[in-house]
């Protein structure tokens, strides 16, 4: 049990809230949560979980910090952007300074069907801080197959949505969205922008649901779809039942996990709001970064740290991570990105 006075005082405003109490706080301290993506939503979510005393917070992010992130991504600062630090690493440093009692685990990686089971090992809950529907459908497959709850959050402009997925109990994400929208079919941060306070509202709703689940207050967990518009302000709670018709939900009714089995997904992705494309190796790799940095030194300006090698070529930048992924900045077409990667990285 939690016994130290320091510990008690630290969380006193939370334990005085009767539905949590000392028992709930103890449950939080024994919990492990995976936060997928550490951009705007993920930063706010990880911040709240760490401050609330969740025992283990595992964060995963594939990207690095840029100046245009600072308007809404609360764990990063100008030094992180200047260094092009991986978000998972920069976030972990801030989070450890916020609460040294929490075990913070960080992974610089793209979430794939290969690494998701390992990333999610031992967690009681997964929270969505990603920016794309393919990863959410993959996560939904995993959640339903393994019976691990997850909390979807999405925000664009000043609007957002939250859905808690309780496998076997509530509608799953594929009941809401069976297929990822076609490119150009939905608004993105690229086309519509996104407001920092809107992100904070959606992240806060995800975190309040997380606190309910982690403290076993299941009777108050929201099973409906929460739709928020903040400009002007309008909150809606929409009933969403599992899709049980003749053509019922592929995932939670028919148990077809196409994203997890690899029948779907794995394509290059255009990163939301970034003028950048990510190219991934078909199988996981471990790249010898110093060797590649030496090879590229004659081609252009090369910078390097423990997690990545970056080649600058005028308008374009190629950033190679240790897991073999390359993020090509300064292009917005997959074909152009592929060409550069083939040219300079031989992938
Ligand atoms: Zn479903």
C-alpha cells in the first residue's frame, strides 16, 4: 500500500475526490498505460496520467519535434525543436521531471502490427494520441482480440470526438468507422488547422475516462460517442451500439483482424500537417546509424544523435531512424519521397 506522507500529500486533492479515494489512488499506482503517439493529444494525455500518479506510462512516437508543433504540443520547447529531438525522448525527459515516482518508458517507433503486441504487453489501457485512421484500426483490432480497452480521440480545427472501446461490452472503433477515409475525404490538420485548446479538451475527456477505467469505476465510463464542437461550443453524446446486423462489424462481431494480420496497412503514409512522408521497411530492422551517417557525409549536411541520422538536401530532409523508417520532409507525395529514399538510403 501507499504509505509515505509525501506520496499522500502529492495526490491529496485527487484522493479527497470521493469516487477515487485512497483505494483508487492505489489502483492508479499499480496501473500501466500505453499512450500511442506523443504529439498534441499524446503530450496532454501523458502529462495528465503522469501527474495523476499512474504507475507506468509507456509512450511511443515516430516523429521528431518541429517549430510548428510548439503551438499545441505541451511537452516540447524551442530547444527540442532546434535539436530536432525525437518526441518520445523529449517527452520522457519532461515527464520524469514532472513526477519521478512514475515509471516512464519511451519508444521512438512507428506502431505496426509487428511491434504493437510488445508495446502493449502488460498494460491495462491504451490511449490514442495518433493522427491517422490506419493506426487506430490496427489498435482496434488488437484491443478487441486481446480484450484490452482503448480510448479513441481525434481533433481537427475546433472539433473533436472521443470513444471508449470496452471489448465485448461497447461498440468498437470499426462499428463507427469500418474503413479509413480515402485521402482528401476528411479534414486534416493540414487543410483545416487545429487549435491547442481544442486538443486540450479532447485529451482531458480521454483522461477522465482513463481515470474511471483505471480506478475500476466502470459504472460511470461513457459508452457513447462524445462529439465536441468548440467554435461555437456544442457538446453532443451520441448512442453508438455494436454493429450486429447481417453485415455486422468485421472486428467485434466477425472477429476478422485484417490490420493485425497484415492483410491491410503497411503502406507509406503522408504525415498530417507536416509536408512530409514516412517510408517504412517491410520488416523491422536495426540500422547502424553511425555507419550510414559516415556514408552520407559526402552527399549533404548530416546531423546525428543516438536515435536518428538526418540528411539535409536544400528543400528536402531525410531523417532515418534506428528502426529503418525514413521521414522525408519537404515533399507531400509518396512517389517523390520513395525516389529520394531509394536514391540516398538504398531502400
Ligand atoms: Zn465493432
